[in-house]
C-alpha cells in the first residue's frame, strides 16, 4: 500500500503501483505486469455539480486516459476493472486494475 502520509486537506489523491510482474506463459520473451491505481476521495468531496459522483468521475478520466493506450517502453494498457478497497467515515478508496505486456 502506498504511503501518502496524514492529510488534513479535503483533496483527492491518486496513487499508482506495479503489484505484479510475471513471465508470459505463451512467450518467455515477454512479461505481464499488473498496475493498480488507487483513488482516495474524502467523503466531504463526493458530490460534484453534475450528475456524477467524484470517485467515479476521476476513475472515468483515468480509464479514458489509459485504456487501450500504448505507452512507449511498456506496452498497451488494458483493463479498468475497479472495486472498493476501503471506506471510512473520512475517506473512500477505490482500486482500478490495468495490465500491460512488456518485451524483455
């Protein structure tokens, strides 16, 4: 879990971490990686002016930016599945999962 430190601000935080890398079972010259993106949103900031809620608006922008995009040196990003990671009285955390295959 990334360490974001204690915050007293009412702002959202996005963290990224590579959580897994493994040899591709079909071709050992490639490695498959899993990238997790966590979206932390204070409960006081959930509502925004349009019909969307802030965590889902943020995840929608991340998905539009990453899904099916090729990143030089890494490969094509795919995924975007998400789940709630945790929820407290102060903050929510959603986790998104993307994968990419890199040539070794």
